[in-house]
C-alpha cells in the first residue's frame, strides 16, 4: 500500500496531467510557490467560490459583497499593524543553507508526539479488540503518558515563547529537543530572526515622483476601509457582514506542499460587524456555521477539527482554525477570529475620520466589534483534491484513477459520448449536448474506445457519462453511467436534465446549511 506521501505526489502529478494546476511560467521551469489553474482547475475553483459566495451573500439578508482594489494607501498597512508586526520567525541551517520557519519546526515536533500516541492507541486497539477503551488507555498507559508529558512540556514552552515574541527561546527549544534540518540532518542552526512578509512596489510615473506601496497581504483591510461607505449606502443595521473574494500576496520564505502555501493566493473573507459584548456568541455561531459548510460537501466529517490558537494575533481576543486532514497531517483551511474593534479603531486614528455606528434603538454610537471568517481558496481546492483522489482496484484486475469530487463542485457535470462516429450517432449526441449545456458544464468526446473515454472522465471527476448508441435512435434512451459506482442505467433522454440536476444543483447544499 502506497504511503500518504507517495499518494500526495501522485495527486500533484495528476493535477498537472489533467489540466487542474500547472507551475507558473512552466516553459521557463516555473516560479517557486506560484501556480496557475488549468482548464479543469479554474472550473473547480470557480465552483468553490460560488458555493462560498452564495452561502454568505445569497443565504444571509444582512451580508453584502465588496470587491476592493489590491493596491491600497500605504498608511492602511501602518494602521493595521502589518508594517510593524507581520513577520515570520526564520532560522537557517548552516550546513544545508536551507531556511525554515522556527514555529513550524517546533509544531512539527509536537505533531510527531501526537502521532506516536495515536500509533500506541492503534496497536492496543488491534490487540484488545472490541473491548478496548481508548480514553482509559490514554490515561493509564505509561508510554502514552510519557509521550503526552513530553508533548505538553514542549507545547507550553512554545506557547510562552510565541506570545512573548521570544526569538532566543524559540531557538533554545529547537536546540534542547534536538530538532535537525530535514536536508542535512544536522543541528547547526543560526539565531532566529523576524522577516516581514509584505511585497513592496512603487506607484507613480516618474523616478522622483514614485511612492512605495504594498501588495496586500490579506483582503480584510479592503473591507474595513469601506465599512463606512457600505454601511451608509446600504443602510446596513448591525449585525451585518461584508464578504469579499480576492488575491493576496505574501513573500513566503518557506513555501512548500504544492498549493498549500503560496506567494500569490486567493482568499474568501467575511467580516461580520456586531455590538461590543456580543462577540463570543457570534464567534460560536460562525464557528459552527463554517464547520457545517465544510461538512456539507460530504468529504468525511472525521477529516475536520477545530484548533484553537496558541498565540493570538495582536487584534484578536479569540481565534480558532478549521483544520482538514491532508496527506501531510491536519492543516488549517479556514480561520475564525474575534478581531474586537481593533481595525476600525486603528483606521479611525490614522485617517482622522470618525468610524462608528449609530444604534437607533439605544441612541448611542460605538465602534463595532468584528467576527472574521477567512478561508484560503487554494487550500480549500487542495483539501478537496486530496480527499477526492482515489486509485481503485477493479474486479477485472485493472486499476482506475478516479476523482470522487462532490458532484456540485465537479468541473464537468456530464460527458456526452456517441458510441461510434457514424450512423447519425454524433448528430444525436450533439442534439442532447445542446439540450443540457445551458444548465450544466458538458464535454463532447468521440475519440477512442468507450472504456478509455470513461477512464478519462473518471480522472477529472465527471459524475455522469451519457452514451448514445444505435438503440437511442429507435427508443429515445441513452446509457447513463455513474462515476463512483460505475453503475449504468438506461434512461429516457427527457429524464436526463432532472437526474443530473438532482446531483449537481447547489440548492441541495444550501438547504443543508439552513436546516437545523
């Protein structure tokens, strides 16, 4: 059986081979940590964005959208704290000349102890069978207790160091627990130092008339600086939200794991403006709604978990991540943060503008608090691809690669396949295609054997294949093949639309989200 790492490598290759994701500037050997989405990838990505946008703006009467510019007045980033505090702690290994994030090295060590505990539990479960009590085992087994104590000891030191911004202590943890460079295998480390992640460029038309500006490292500030514009023009009453999808840029030094950590990426963010004092209730509400949104896709509830932050950002009083089980461990795909009134207060201070909300019910003005939900489109894309990629052994001894994508997100909903390229079958197939293409993304394919064509569609996650044969011309029926089961049904042409719609219409997801 292939390891998770091998499966991940195959999935990355599959993304390129089938037009999902390409390295940027591929003909020039690519650009590190920058990727392009191909013809299949852009469809999947757009479907993810539609699912998110509609679940925010369509399903909530009190959430509206905005599309702010990437370039912003440079004082924006001074006010937000990014100029002074948007840093990663970096450390170099002198032997391999490789650079790492010190916090990631320590978090990976902590994760290793979690894995050791899980392995002990799995071994014991096999040994004791049905009578095994995992929780009892974790609290009594000496080896598990030893691992847990070591993990907690490292975690406590790490948490204190991060919150105190103690770079010397971060290095000391790396030395004390003998963390080695994955490349050189040595512990020849430099000191830890901070590195600002913002890209800078210049705006202006003459050499002496330019000024330094930043590429935005997050989309949230575009929402905050438009708070007054939207609140007033939309006559919005608290609580209300502003949603945005857009590109952001971070000069990641340690960019890896394919599209998980990139220098140019896309975010889907919603800032929800509320009355001070209600933030914990709304924080709990959005945590649950966002987790429900992920689980509604049916990728497996056990693949998600909440992870509360060890170190709160300078603006937050509560923060949690929704993590997804990737082949390389549980990783963050979305963050839910209680940002207090930090951002609006800072922008009021730096701009000199009064940024408040007048509450007509209480006749008082105040600076709203904010709950943020922030999700990476690219990480969401990666989590879906990792969950969907499957190498399946068939009864005839062959293997097929299939993407078990949620049908609502699949790039192509149906493939129209005439059995042969003659006898009027292509014409009938085109007629069926024309009847479906206004509502569903369809492809027409008449090349190669029908078996090869099925495999091609399995590999890109197409939920339905529709085969037109000689009997179709007489009985008005086609063969409808289902991707996941490979089951084939004979159905009437006029029934196709309803059968496909029942599986791929996003309304089904929205109803799940609104159900109690």
